[in-house]
C-alpha cells in the first residue's frame, strides 16, 4: 500500500505482513508501531476475523483469544481506553493487564514506559500514532470528526511534548486507514464544527460539495483535516494516509472494518510502544 508523505517526514512507508497488518517505521530509536487489519483472528461474520473490542456483540471468548494473539505478536501488553469521541488524553504509568479494571475515558493515550503499547480502536475514524524523535514517549489518538474538531490532536501533541520534554517540531506522526474522502458524506453541522463555512479558511479545502436527493451535502477528508490541525501546532513530520482509496476503510471491505458500511462490525487497533531495554 503506497502513501505520500511530506518532505520533512521521517516515518517511512509501512510494511505489510501476511495478514495485511501495517507496520509503520519511526526514526525514533526503539519505537515500534502496528495497525491491524480484519485478518489474523478467529471471528465469524460480521466480526470476521480479528475483532479486538469486547462488548459489541461478538463472542467474548473469541475476542479474548484475538487479543491474546495480538499481544503475542507484539511481544508486549497493551492498554486501551474507553473512547467517547472527545479530546481527553490518558497517560499510562502502570500496566494492570489487558482488560483489568475500569478503562480510562479518553480518546488518546500516551506513555513514557517501555514494554507497553498504547492502543486505540477504529472502524472508520482516523487512527493517529505519534512519537518524539528521541523515543522518550509515544502516543495514539482516535480522531473522528468530533474528536478532530474538539482538539484531540492538539491535546495529544501537547501531552506528548510535555512527557518527552520536546516541541511539536520534534514529533513524528503517522496517519492510519480511515473512511476516505470519496465516501465520508457529512452535513453542514460538521462544516460548522471546523469553521469551514467561513470563506477563505484553508480547512474548507478538506470539504467537497455533493448534491444528494436530500439536498446539499459535503465529502469530508479526515486525513487532510488532521494534517491541517497538526501543521497548525508545529508538527511537520506527517506520514501515512494521503486520502487515497487504498487507505479507505469503507471501500476496502475485505481488509478493514467499517462502521458506516456495516454498523454491526468489528474494530481494528492501532498501537505504538517503546521496546523494552535489552
């Protein structure tokens, strides 16, 4: 799967494995990252095959085994959050084991710990992985349109810079698969949330008008909106999703889960971590 990156990007194109999982490479020392596909697990339709989220109607034992498979492949445990389309950032300072205790309510998480992955889950929203260039801390953010408009990326950048003792210019960011700009139809409420109804604002370039039987609508470009938001706070190294069809969760039905395509469906995971010291 190809991707187009900014000239300043240091995160290279992601490798793929036999299951179609993406393994983006960061220049930061000791930083690893992965984006799962819907392959590599045990689930049955409509959750086939690697649903990683419990509590959405799948066989809970299958989900548990899928998560075990995930952690075995990573070689580290992961910490996930209770995602609510907000902008809160959870800092992971200890690991209690997968699913132990109540999940923190947040749409991004970060850690300076080695040997534990921060995890967010998606099925159309944009997964965003971040690391500082020195590998001191990593973060993952769940960026649907509500989270983007609400500032989840700005909050993630600020929290990561605080944890790593760096500036936004010291960060690398990778954008994963999401619903593509040819499929993500929205109303004027979404335009207004981004201020795109005001003439002359660059954000308006991320929305294309389309006529529907119900009246005028717009096609929204989540990766473009994320790049605008990240660039506005000083992040220059942004790789991954360029808005092409290969990255579209809605279009690539055999590869990605998509909530808009099938409301009863599974979830992929995007994870990033610092390798344990040798």
